[in-house]
């Protein structure tokens, strides 16, 4: 994949997702040092779109939980042995939908273990690495908050309201207004079906 192809994917997926999730400006985009991510065209595209990117030092350990999620998806897809591109696309969508929310939650929880391993390694004295770890700590705390119901703080989020806030199924059943923005709940969208 080239930098231009990557920019097209970001334009078709990242920007609409940001708008749909009503993320505003308080977020940071994360990708690693893959050549398509560091290509001049990609850097210019991100800069032109005013997208803040998390600095990622070279030779950095992979602390991104999405990589483990991709591995999980690849394993599931390879077991089904797709025969052609259409088959592959169909199987990817089906298998992605089957990955339980608990898998995602565990990846976030396991981040702390990986972080400790990196902090204890001799290379962690590098200030660039230390700054990266601090930024990642903050991002993973935010991820934990996003997957945990803000009402009961026990269950995982399963429903999103039309305002963009969410809760678990148990808490949602009792709600008529969103406890965060106080809008009347007219629509509940189920996640991880």
C-alpha cells in the first residue's frame, strides 16, 4: 500500500468516523512508523486536515492493542479459508462481528502489563520513549473509560444513544434521558451484535 492509498483510506474512513462520533478536536491519531504512515504525502495530508498525530519513536515496541485485535481477526479469517476477494471481505465482516467485547476489554487491560515491561527495559530511559508511554497511558485510560458504562462502572457499554453517549444494557433500560447531556433518549443503537 502506498502513502496515497493510505490517505484515501483515511479520507474515506477516519474523517467520517470523527464526525459521526462527535469527537471534536480533543483527540490524537495514532499510527506507527510504517512507511505509508511516514510518507511525505501522508504527513502533508494529516497536517492539511489539522489532525494531531501521536509521536511514535523508531524501534518502539508495539503497544497498540489494535495490532492484537488484527491478529485475532487474521486467525479467525484464515481458519475459514476464503477462496476469493469477495469471500474474504464477507468472512472478515462476519468474523469481526463475532469478536466479543471482552476481547477488546482484555486488550486494554493487558496494556498495563506491556507498559510495565517496557518501563523496566533498559531502553526506557530514552525521554522520547518516556513521553510516548505517558501519552499512551492517558489514551488507554480514556479507552477504558469509553468501554465501561459511566453509570454503573461495572458493565461494558453495549448501547449508544443518538447524542453519542452510551451505557450498558441494564442501565439503559431505566433511562429516559442521557445522564451526561440530559437529552431525551429517542434511539438506542446496539454495539457488538
